[in-house]
């Protein structure tokens, strides 16, 4: 039973209640940073780390914090965690930090994070809060990476360009030039491309959801017919 | 009621202390590394403009701050020497008239008045149109290496649209125009002021040696 609960938390975060595609939270960094795959991955992982740390803290102190000051306490926790992550990135992934720079502090204002603290972590045990953070964070990262890959592929005809900023010089070979001599499609890189791309992703998710629902009804009907027969 | 207020205040204070403690610890642990990173990035930029083998002084320590309204106000100049012979001055120039705000450049000018190299360090030009000034996007910026006020002659130090010799980009004239103008202005400034700057730098260096 407990396992079922965790599985639902995972499915909600990754798909049914996805931050990027359903809740549409944290759109500012989502739209601004996804000009290529690696940027998306970098911001996604930073957000995931923040979520894990903030959900864990909030869950641990949930019986200690008085309700009237809980929001300021959450903000304090999130701001401290994000600042620590920002400094660490500046120290160990400096080149990536130079690109993501202004969006890291913005994680503080990503309402998805305080939203999870308030709506989930403050009411659930540590393991459940961690699973929730993992699911929400991975779901957000998946959207960032997919949108980044889409825009990079259409906009500049490459994939994983600048991978060395994140994984070191050895990863320079990861960069794939998909189309040689590609002239680039500017719209995909510019802000409108972000909106169009995100719109397509949301539409795609809705199509899949509808298909799945239809399949489920058909199956249910078949089962019913079989049982009556 | 009062007890509640005090309990909340104590709680908030505790969290503020823990939070700032965490940030202070991380800051302390990463400070040196961050400073080293920033220095490295700066040096990398400077070496793109002037190869490391050309000079032998500590270019960051010997940096000068000068007042040059033409080049963007109070700016930093990195003087490069080999022994006591001037090699080049690297100016941190701001071109105020980019398409989407100021463009920050490193412009190296050798002692004999040639461009040793140019790099764009910060800009907000349109991706795909104006950002070809960025060395990571195209080699347009390499075009300036070795040029001086005599070649091409000063009136030709313009983009083609303005009757000069430098290519603009398809769909973007303002950005290259701003860069060309900034480089020209730097060369003119260097022609008039470089001797004084080398002297100031040398003086500082010899003072440091004795001090």
C-alpha cells in the first residue's frame, strides 16, 4: 500500500502533474534558458537539487514550524539552499555558471519549489517528500531537456553542443552536428520559439493522455462485455 | 498571545541564523576557487587578444585604471611588457551603441600601433544576426588582427555600408558598426596616450620591485 502511494507520487510529478507541462510553473527560466540541451539540463539539475534539499528540510521541521511563520521559514530555507548551490556552481562549473548565471538565483522565485514545500513536504514524511522532490524535479528537467533539444535541433542543427561546460573537456565529443552546413532557423532560438515549442510539447502530452484514456475505456468496455457474456 | 509571538520570533531567528550560517560556510569554502576561476576566465580572454608567449610581466597585477570617456568611462588597461620593453596595451572598451545595449570588448594594441587582437566579452546582440561578432560564432573578429590606423587608412575604418572596408552581416549593420567604431576609437586613443600609460605602468612595476 505504501509502495502504491509512492508510485502515485512519482507518476504525478513526472507526468500527471508535471510542473512544466501541466502546472506551468517556473516558466520564466523554462522559456529563457532552453536555447540548447545542455543549458536545459544544467538548470534542470540545479532545480532538482534545490527541490530535494528544500523538501527534505521542510519535511523534517514540519512539526516544529508554527503555521503563522511557515512561509517566511520556507523562503529562508529555499533562499539559503539556492545561494549555496549558486556559489558551488560558480566554483566548480564556472563556464556553465557564466551562461546560467542570472537564472540560478531565479530558482528562489520558482513557485514550483515553494509550492511543493507548502502543498506536499509540510504534510508528508521525509521519504515521501524526497520521492516527491525527485519526481517533480525530474519531470521539470525532462521538459527543460526536451524543449532545449527541440530548439537546438531546429535552431542550430546540433545536439549537446557545449557539453564540455558541464562534463569537462572529455565530453566535447558528445556534441553532435546533426545536419552539416545547416543555416540555422532563428525563430527556434528566439523567445517565440520557446513559446511555440512549449505549446507543441503540451499539445503532444494532451494527445498522449487522450489516446491513453480512449484505450482504457475500450479495455474497460471489453472487460465488461466479457463478464456479461 | 504574546507567548505565540515570541515563539514565532525565536523560530524565525533560529532559521535565519542557520540559513546565513550555511551560506557563510559555503561562501568561505568556495571563495578562493571562485576568485581563481574569474581570474582564469579573464586571463583566457586576455590571451585570446595577446598570446601569452609575447609578454612576461604579471598582467593582472600591473593593471591600470584610467579615465577615458571615449572608451566607456573609467576603464582598466592591462599593460604587457617583455622585460622593460613595452609589448602591448589591452583595453577593456565599452561600445555604447550596440543594437541591444552596450558591447564590452577587449582590444589589444601593440606598441607599434597595430591591433594584436579583439574579443567581445559581453553583449546582448540578437542571436543569429548580430552575434557573429562573438568569436565562438564566427571568425569575423579575427579580421582586425594586425591592422593599424595606416592600414586601412583611417577614413576606411568603417563598415562597407558607411564606405569602409569591413563587412557587415546580412541583416545586421548596427552591431558591426559599433564594434568597428570602438576599435578605431581605441587605436586613436592609444596613439595619443600609450606612451604615458607605458610610463605609468613601468613606474608602478619598478616601485613594486623595490617595495
